[in-house]
C-alpha cells in the first residue's frame, strides 16, 4: 500500500467524483460491490470477471489506484478500499442509486447497471440533486449512505 494513504497527509482531503476518471470509478465501485466487508480483499480475478476486462487491465488500474491512495493492493492478496476510496465509492453509489431510482420510479423503466453508473458518473452533482428531487420515496437500496435501506439516500 502506498505510504501516503497510510499516513493521511495528502489523503486526508476528501476526493470527489470529479477527481477521477470514469474507469477508475468503475473499479472502485466494483471493489465495493464485491467485498462482503470493508476489510475483505477482492481478488483481481473477481474484478476481471465483474468488469469484463483483461487481467492486465485490472493489474494496471488497481496499481494506479493504489498509488493514488484509493485502494490497498497487494499482489496475490487482492484489493481493499482505503478511507479515501470508500469516500469516493459512497458518492458514486449515491449517484448510481439516484439515477437507478429516478428511471424506475419516475420514468418506469429499468436501466442496466453500466448505463446507470455512466449517467450518474457523468452528471454534475447539481444534476443528480435535481433528479433526486423528483424521486418521491426512498432509493432502491443501492445507496451506501442508507446502509441498504434507502432511507438516507442524499449525502
């Protein structure tokens, strides 16, 4: 793991979705979805299968995310999110939740996960808030802020 993510110096600043590229967000979101607990490591093979990418792509991206202090990657041991990575995933998850819920509850259509992720990632934060204002009830349970119940979806 990079020493920066352990010391908390530059990593103490809370990153936002605008600080990362969409592919990095996909990897962070995948680690969150695949891990059963915050300390459970996700194998690069699991990420490869979940994201439908090559082993080399996974290794390259998790190495970059480790250097940026967003994950803790240990070769042959897998990946976990750091506090900074978890903070980003919380926002990414919230965006995914709002978009998914908006399309299901307001437009009565279901988006595939990739499309919901892409829309949520690309919309500016005020755009996500505008979608959220049209959602009458709780989110669908995708929101990490809600602990799965959707009651506290807006960060």
